[in-house]
């Protein structure tokens, strides 16, 4: 999407400090962090807003939560 800030970050058009990336998720440090560990996790496929999520693409939310869990466990060496 031409004017989408997040699409530009994903494409590298806008620089970011990446902290996690896989085939469908990108995470990066917030440019105006509200805390020491402030990250944004986004799906690489464009969605205008959450209303665009349907049964056919609702797994995007699941994949974001899985990425957050994986990142947190690796970063903080958490083993359950």
C-alpha cells in the first residue's frame, strides 16, 4: 500500500530497528518508546484496520501472538 507507514517499514523504505522477523511478522523498536522494552509487532500483509480481519485471515492475529511469545522467551531466556 503506497501511503501505509507499516508497509514502508516492512519494505525498508523507512528505517527501523528490527528486533524480530520471520516469514510473516516484523517487530521493531518504537521510535517514541514509553518504556525500555517497547516494541511493535506487525503482520507483513497489509490490513487497513482490524475490521478487515475475516475468518480467512484471522490467523494473522495468532501469528503475531506466537511471534511475541517466541521473542519474549528468547530475549528474556524464559523456559516454562
